[in-house]
C-alpha cells in the first residue's frame, strides 16, 4: 500500500515537474539568444592537457611550453576535465568559445611557428588530432550541454594556411582537403579556389578582401567549389552540436558571400554567430556598423573593448568618453545588445600587466559584465595572467584558483545576468558621471540593475542620484568584494547621499514582472520564408496569443511566457516590424527592422564594364528586389570595387541575392555630394542560379 502511494506521488511529481524542468533547460540553452550568457574564450591548446596521448610530434610540440609558438598539449579532454571538476560551471560561464576544431597544417612554418591556435585550416571535415578526434568532440559537446554550457567554435572561411606563390615547399602550400581529397593548393590551383593577388597592405577595404592576410592563402569565395565546400563544412559542425560560431577575419571577405553563408546557417540550424572585425584603439568605421546591421551576424565589439581598456587599463580616456561610446554605439548598431564585448583577447595585450594592479582588472570585469552586449572572458583573465604581445598573451593556464577576486566577480555577475533581464535586454542610462565616477542604470520593464564605479584613489560623496528603483534598501550584490556599499532609495527614486569608495564597484538590482509583454530579443536577425525565429522577453503569457511581422500573422511554433518561436510567412523581402499580443490582447513593444529575405540566398559577383567616372564618383548597384535596395538609390549596393579583381573602368561587387530568380538591375553613379546619375536604357535582367555562385557581366549603358 505504502508503495502505491509512493509511486503515485512520484508519478504526480514527474507529471508536474518535468515540463518545468524541460522548459528551464530549454530557456537556458537557446542557441540563438545569448542575452543571458557569459562566454569564456579558450585557446584550446593553452587551457589544459587532458590527454597526453594526442600530443603532437616533437618538431611542433613544446612539452614545457617554453616555446609559445609551438603546440603545448591542451585539448578537448582538458576542457571536459575542467567542466567536470567544476572550474567552469562554478565560474558561472554559460558558453565556451573554442579554437577552430578542424584539422590544421602539421608543418613547422619557416619562421618557427605552428598551427596551435587553429587558424591554419587544412581539412574542415576532419578534427585537429592534437585537440582530439570526433568521439572526443562529441564528448565535449555532451559534457558541455549536460552542464548547460553552449559551445561556440571559431571558424576561418577566409583562408587556409601560410603559402607562397613561388615556393610550393613553404609550409604546406596552403593545400586544402575535403575529407582527405585535395581541393587545391596555392601554387597548384587549377580550379581557382584561391585568390592570387599577393598580400594586402591594408590600404583599402577592397585590398584587404582580395589579397592575402599576411601570408595566408586567401580563398576565392566566388568559386562555386569553395562556396559549397565551406557551407557543407559548417553544416557538419552544426550537426555535431555546436551552438554558436565566431567567424574569423570578416573584414577580409566579401559581405555578400557572408550574408549567403548566414542564410545557409540559419536555414540549417540557427545559432548565434559573431564576426571578428578588428578595430584599433580609437578607430570608428561605418563599414563595421553596416556589416553588423546587414550581414546577418553580430560582431565582436572592438569599440567597447578598446574604450574600456583606454579608461581602465591605459588611463588615456575617462568615463565621459566611455559614456559617449555607449551612446554612439546604441545608434550605430541596430542590436547593440547582440554585440560581443570583452576587455582582452588573444590578439591584444592581456588586460592585467606586470605593472597594473589586479583591482583594475576586477573593476573592468564588473563593468563588462553589467554593460550592454554579450560579455566574453578571455581564459586566464580570472587568474590575472599577463602577456603583452602574441604569443605571450596566450600562455598556458598556470592555476585554476577559484578564490581569486576576479573569479568571484565573474561568478556573482554571470549569475545576475541569468536572473535579472535588465542586463541582457535593457537600455543603458547614465545616472551620475565625472571623469572618475560612472553610475549607470540598465533597465528592462521593471527590472533594474545599477552599477557604480569609482576608478580613482579619491572618495566621492554622491548626492542627487536618481534611480528607477522602488523605495528600499539595496545591498551591493558583490558583497563589498570590490569595496561596494549599500544604497537607500526613497519613494521618488532618489537615493540618499552616500560615499563611493576609491577603486570600487557596487552593483544593485531589483526584478519585478511588468504588466505588459515586453520583447527583449529577436534572433536570428534575418531569415527567409519558413525559417524559425525566436522572440524572447517577458510577460508573453502561458497561452498563445498572436504575433505579427509587418501586416502578416505568423505561424506560431511554440509559445511560453518568455519565449515564442514562429515561422517566417511567405512575404516579399524587406525590413519589417515584429510585435505581439497576449491571449488577453495586451500589446507588446515593437521590435524594428527584422529582415525578410526573398528566399534562399546565393552570392553573385556583379561586374560592369566601361563605367567611366570623374574623380570621387562611385558606381553602385540597384535593382527590383530588397536585396538590391528595391531601386532606392540610398540603399544601393556599394561603392563597388575597381582595383584588384577587375580594374577601372570595370567595377565589381559580390552580393547576396535570392537563388533561381529573374531579377532586374541597373548601375548608378553617385558623386561626392551624393547626386545620382542613372544608367540609361532598359533594366538589365538576369536569372540567378539555383545554387552555387556566378558572375554576371554587363556593359554600362551610357
Ligand atoms: C584573427 C585571429 O583572431 C588571429 O589570431 C588570427 O591570426 C587571424 N585572424 C588570422 O586567422
Ligand atoms: C528609375 C530609373 O530612372 C530607371 O532607369 C530604372 O530603370 C527604374 N528606376 C527601374 O524601374
Ligand atoms: Ca594533449
């Protein structure tokens, strides 16, 4: 009898508990919404050697890692070990970004370098054996997923490996293989899968795209063979269970091809994808904004990274410049919360230096983790690893100490990102500022987080601080670990005066459900008919309501209080607003400018001959589909290129357009004032291929 009651209780328990458990896990593990995540960037070879049996041959291996240009033995088993022993889970990070997992060249570079970093691909359909084999990779994915950790892979579709046109014996001649069968090598390239234009001097966008980055054999992404191979390869890794992609060197590949890549990824399995478009200190580039808004992928937020370094590492800027960056980037990026922020990485000096105090690292981490964007921690920053130049900034982990202040700051704040949606979805408001002190508020609905930072050695008394908090006393959620204090707020949201300690950070928060549905995130940011899109936020209700994209009612796939999945209806391409109504007919806010594509995308090279211009004029492409700007000259594609692949008076550009579609297009001339001159004659017509790539050449109609 007792047993019957026991089993009944168990059945009832399972009945009620399972759906909640499942939805809790699903919420945390969205592959497209990283708003509540913290990414941990791992150079796989430098993290932990979990399997001595897969270490490389002696010419490319440095057992004691004294030679930082060689492999040091780190592998996927090492990452698995550090998940299993709790180092990563206790830290609170919810995603790891690992080195490109594909097979790299084995040769020693003439300068003594090796492919330990994973950026010198040889065969994208095989694993780097020094990291592990496919069964190790499966185990990494499973272990990560069981621990609610997403796996992001680095991906290098720009180039293979170091090569010299004139010397087939230089490294491995850039040779690239499709699961063992040779596709081509740099000095033997019958199928034209590489560009052969020498190395870039970085003098222009075009030069950076069509010439080699350093000595790296540059792919011709207009080759149907290469296009197909790279798209097939990424699908293989998506099928292996990866949850995100970091795309290397996006500034060095045509944006059109990358947009077609994103369409392929989002149609196969939508995962959060962000590109690396390096910006130096102080650099602002409108092409970078255009890429983040139009390519379909987010970007690593170098502007955020460089600015916080100037303020807290170098001391060359102060909080006024920081806040200016926050304000400007809010306007520059359509989705500023989807840009991937960091304070250091493997291509710049580590944040902590021999001379700096660890406190500045702690402060920077606290600001990073409460700022807009998806924060990324570079492995070892929590252990205060130092190193100014590559490869010194890629030294192996020396210890896995869970008691450092930095470790604890990350732990507390990555947890806060999960529980308070103001950090993932909110807007930023400056509440108090001078050159030393910055108090900023993040707010989403009635969820609020306030961070107060003082980077100086002085104590400041803060008066007249306004907040969005209800009346109450707020504890510093860092427990004064960074010398934070508590905050008392009165009825009107005004805080009582308080002293902000030297070199301190306080973080206060409150969460409260809002009355109406609030959209915080939509991903992916573009899609074609039939693609699944996820809308995240709060207050959507448990019962299904309705969701509109433009004027179309979307088919709902699933609906819960914080997440809705819908299918993109058949509609013409363009940018549309998304909004929803709960089953109680309460309306949400509007998410703007979701891009609907006119079907599956292919990358096409458009070439126009004999387009003569005066100095300062440029040629652009326009046409009758949204991908070509729907004849709106301000949305025309360009300025087109005319220096490398083809030379003036020929102009060319690669564009992502719908497959298997008859399109009309024309070229236009814009002078430096923006005045437009149309090509005369009839519109050009062209039917795009069903798949692959193509080149369409026409003469300018004078
Ligand atoms: C950028 C990467 O982050 C860097 O480390 C690498 O060497 C280059 N791209 C080339 O792949
Ligand atoms: C307006 C332009 O003037 C013309 O040349 C072009 O053909 C049409 N737009 C497209 O219908
Ligand atoms: Ca190993």
